[in-house]
C-alpha cells in the first residue's frame, strides 16, 4: 500500500475498490503499521492522522477509528466528544494493543474503545472485526435516520411491544403535540390511556382482535388529549416481525377532528342539497360534456312534461321532444347555451325556449352554469329550468289587454287620468296624452293639468274636482280642452275616488265628444231644416209604421206628429201608397239604386186629392234593413202647369209653323211677281225672317230632349273624337267655301248627352253664320291634364260673338234688359250642362271666337 502526500497532512486516500461512503481513520504511530492496515482495508477510504499534530486541526470525519496505545492518550478527548455528539449514531473505535500492552490497556481504558484488537492479528480477523463494527454503525445510522424521520413526521408514530400489556416504547414529536403528553408520560403505558367516555367500543374491539392475531388494522375513534378535550384519531397499526417472531406494533395516528367535522358538514350539506334538489320547485338537470342529462329532479320531470326515466340518458335536444325559439323555429344543439357555458365557463341566465311534448307547447327559461372537477376541468353543466308558460301567457294577456286598452282609447276617443293630491302628481294615459298633444308618460302637477282647460271652462272643472275631493262623490262635467298646438276639443270629464289605494288618489276619464258635439249641432240644424221645410218628410220602420214625421206631414194630414208614430202607412196615406212603397223598397233592396222615386195620389186634411212625388232611401245597419226615409213633394200644380205649357207649346209651334209657311209662300210670290226694288227688298226680308223662325223651330224640336235638366238617362259614354270627325265631314259638304280642320286622337271617350253631335254641328253652323262662308274653323279634342275631363275646342277667325250674347251664355241667364237673338248656343249649353259638363266662350287671337266644351271622362 502507498500513502499519498496528503497522508502526512491528514489527507484522504481511497482504495481501488473504495465505495467512497465509509471512511476509516488510522491513528497509528508506526508508518509500517499504517501501510499494512491501509493495504488490508483498501475497500474503504483510509485517512491517516499522525501524532504530533495535536495543536493542528481536529480529527477528520470518520466512520471507524483505529488507534494504537501510543496515540490513544492524544485523541481520547476528541474521540469522547465525537461519540457524545453522535448521540444514537454508533461511532466505532478499535484500539490495537501489543501483547505486553494488554494489562496496561485493561487498567487505563475508558468507555471510548468499542473493541480491543491484539496485534499482530490475522488479516481475516482484522477485516471481520472492522466490517462487524461498520455494520453496527450502518444499522445505527439507519435507525437514527428512521428516528429523525419519525420524530419529524406530521402524523403521530408509536411503537409498542407485542408482549404483555403492549406498553409504548416510542412516541414521536407529532404524537406529543397531538395528545399533549410528552415521551416520559407516554412511554411504558398502554395506548388505552387516551380513551374516554365517548370512545366507541367497536373500533377498540377491532384493535384488540388485530393485536391478538398479529394483524394490521385501521380504525377511527374518539381519544382524549391531556387537557381532556376529545379529538378524532385515525389509527393504523401494523405488526413488526423479527425472524418470524412478532416483537412490536407500529402505530400511526392522525388528528382527523377537522376532517371529521368537514365530513359531517359535507354529509349534512350533501343531504341538504339532495333534499333541496328533489324538493326544489325549479327544475334542475345535470348534463355531462355530451349534453346528456345524467341527473334530473322531480320538478324537471314535471316542467318538461316527461317522466324522469325518459329524460335521463337523453341529450337535451333529443328527438323525443321538439325545441323551438320564440318564433317557433326549431332549435339545434348549436343554438342552445350549454356548449358556450362549458367552453367559456360563463354563466348564462334567462335563455328562453319552447318545448313541444304531447301536442303541448311549454315555454321554459334556463339558467346554466359550468360544473368543474377536482382538477378544475369543466366536466358538464348544471341547468335550472323554470316553466314560464303561465307567466308568458300572463304577459301576452297583459300586452293584449294594454293593446286593447290603447285601441279602445283611440276608438272611443277616451283617455284617463290619475291625481295624487298628497304629491300633486298628475298622470295621463296614452289616450289622454295623444288627445292634448303631449308625450305619453309625461307627468304634470295639478296646476299644469288644469291649464289644459279652456279659460272659460276651467273654473267649472276645478270646482267639480274640489267637490270630488271633498265629498268623494262621482263628478262629471262637459267642457273644452285646449291642446298643445292650440286646438280646442269638446270633452266629457268624469272623476271618482280610488279607495283601494293607500294615499289620496283620484282617477277619471276624459272622452273626446268634439265629433259628437258637431254631429249634435248638425242634427239640430237638420231637424230645423226638416221642421221648417214645406215638404212632408217622415221615416217608417221595416213594417212601414211611422217612426218620425215633420210638421209639414202633420199639416198635410191635419194630425199631431206624435199621433202618427206607430201607425201603419196604409191607414194614413192609403193602400195604393203603401203598395207603391213596397215596390220601391224591393227595387232598393235589389241594389238597382240607392234611392227610388214614386208618384201617388194622397188625400189631404180637407179631403182633396193631391199628387205627390215621394223619394225614398233605405235605413240600414250592418246590411240589415231597418226602414225607409221618405221625402214627398206636392206636384199637383206643377204637373197641371206643365200640361198647360205643353198644350200651349204644341199650339204655338203648329200655328207658328203654319203661319210662317204661309208668310214665306206669299213673300216668294211677291218676289216672283214684282220688279219694284223696294218691294222686292221687303219681300226678301220677310222671307229671311220666316226661314230663321222655321229653322229655330226645327232646332228646338231636335234639342227637345236637352231642355229638361232632370233627364240624365240620355247621357251615356261616347267616343267624342269620332263624333267630332263625323260632324266635320258633313260640315265640309254643307260649307265648301269654309276651311274646317280637326285635331283629335282616334278614341277619346266621355260621358255626353245624346244631342252631343247636334251641339257640335250647331257650333260650326254658328261660326259660319257669324264668320261668313269663307270662315276658318279649327276643332280639337284632348284630355285635360288636371281633372278627369275631355276638352272639345271650336275656334274661328270671324268677327266674334257679340259681347251681350256671350255674357248671357257664360252666365247662363238673360235679364229683362238683355236679350240674345239666337237659341242655338243656348241649346248647346243645355246639352253640355245635362252631361255634367261646362261651356266657356272666349276671344280668339287676333280675332274670332273660341268655344270650349268640357265633359267628364267615361
């Protein structure tokens, strides 16, 4: 063996097979002995300490020290200190002695050496003694490590003997802290000293049986600390065998008091939550990560309308039921909130959808929150489901009622108000706000509310409200309101008390009666007209019994108007009049017209027969016949006058035509038989006058149907453009020297009297008469851009119509001092007027006349 340079300086030397874990210190005087021992113990790290270095550094660290007698005195103190500091760890020291030193060693040795080796000794003995001591050290180090681990453990550790009363041989620090007993108080006693009054016998019996059988056991039992406070001890014991023989039991105690309390609390809370889960009126469903319902309470079963056995194991959007949105459209998984809740961890509240089950649609509101596992990972969703079908119906019903209320306010022109006299606040409903022209929801104080009343009506309205407050009796007043834009509306204001409210609250309505007021005034006006008219006016019910009759009717019959009410028309005006009414009513109900006119003979109060024209119109309500309104006119004198005029007309026209023919014949004879210029001139004048009179009579005969302004059945749709073209073609033949042109479309239709062509022909004749044979006449037909009218224009370049005649024709009448010479243009005017049209005469530029006819479009 060789020793390196560090050996002389207490260095370290490692053998070839040294483990590097155990170190042997050689404190031997002789160099030769050191080398022999180093070679012998080359399996270990060998460190050399030489005598003479007592004042140097202390002994190096070692696992075993070999010291000889010569060196021993110098290191004894260090070795004693080293062994003392090691505590439970074994620090072996081998003292080598020669044969002659054995007696001295026996006398001088202290407790430091653990073994005395007489040298020289065989190598095997030295190695065996060294390995034995190192093995003991290894075990002591291991035991020391175990002890330090047990002393530092956070759970209580105990060791008891297996024999006898199983006394404690070891307790660690955690046991002392847990129980309050120190080692001296615990060691040597059986663990039963920790038991007390509330210790359950069952876990104790389990421990006893395990000890008797040499087996492991784990129990939880109540123990008591030194101060008497109980605690839950979770105890595990395990047997220790040495060569198959039971020697000890190791116990592990854990203070589980907090855990037991938490577990009890958890059990209680779990039971409470379970009870809440099952008894909750809100449906609760637990969905896994695939949105499959894995748990649902009884309320969910009722809300969904499905048995729990049907719901569990099914996805929320299972085909057994249909999910829809607010519009009734189907919902898919992507529309539901559960994926979003699970992916984002957000809580979704108020998600509403419908579910169709067994031909019934229910409306649900879902609140969903994520479920997380112990590692924080989201593993599902818990959903609270509430059936809001009834609430939704109530909301819809409220909305319907509010809409009905608003519609009713608008239809009935009614608004409402509320006054709190304690606060002075006045509220208007939307109907009243709209009536006065302010924003709905705007509030007013009492004075602002009274400012809406008309200044003349405000005192009366205020007095009525004060009576309402003072007496609590219902008040009503008709007055005027002034709207925000200055308009005036007649209203009826009604107010009542509201006893069901806590404060002094009064409510009422405001009804707009402006239209009713206007109708009432109009009705009064009509009543005055009906009462003051000279024509009989009366109404009959559907059985032809009198409902109402004016004074003229009563005067005609010589009876009181009230006496006529309820009497049948046949007993008043006769059977013939009654039958004629029935026939006219049949025509009305057939829809031929909205009124009918009949003519009957009625006997007046003096017994004289009078001929009446009676116009009737139906009274109806919702297409149901309720009676008729009759307006009669006495046409007895008028018809007699017309008959006399007709006779006179025929006589005059017949005699006039005969006399004019005679006069014309004599004038012609005179012209043929005399050469006297003056005579011939007079005869020619007579001939012209008689020709004009005969022509006038012929024109009157042709236009006879246009003379009656009440005749409208002869007015019909016509192609007036075609009519004008026909007239122009004939006029060109009659007046070849005149220039007659026409500008008209192919088809222009208008409502015109049957004499329309005669009228256009009369206008051309009139233009030739006033303008001469070579007159230029332009006719045109066009549709007016404004009203629905067709315009026919006839323009000439003649001298023009005399102003007197034009003024009379435009005004439609002649005065006693202004008489026109011809009737032709008057016939044209009457024909156009009977067509519901108009005629206007203006000057043509630079000279001549333009006559414009306007007819309604067909």
